[in-house]
C-alpha cells in the first residue's frame, strides 16, 4: 500500500530546523516528536544555516540585482532581434 507524502509548511520546517540548530535534542528525538526522519531534519537544519545570511542582506542589494537582471534580459532581447535582422539581410545577399 502506498503512503501519501506529507507536505510541510515553511513555518513548520523553520520551527523544526531552529530546534535542531539549538541542539537541545538530537535529530532522532526531534524526529520522534514531529514524526519525521532524522535525515529530513538534518537537511532542513543545513538549509537554515546556509540561507541564514540572506536574511541580513541589505534590501537595496536585492533591488540592484533585480534591476541588473532586467537590463540583461532587455539586452538579450535586443541582440536576438539584431541577429534575426542580420540573418534576413544575409539571406537576401545569398540569393
């Protein structure tokens, strides 16, 4: 018989990961308490540790990254249009 996979909310994952970071209980003890496998808890703990620095990034830094990304996509669009135009012109000269 197949068991349905549980989907946990981000809040639940954060709660469990924070408890794992505190290390008051082992991953096995937390697993028994929350009905999770200890490997899953360790993965969430690692994700929390890896992503924690992002919380303290300056908001304008994210905005700068997004604006730069927008500029790059616009440039890609222009370059694609120029390439298509050049292909069309090259095809006229080949005939």
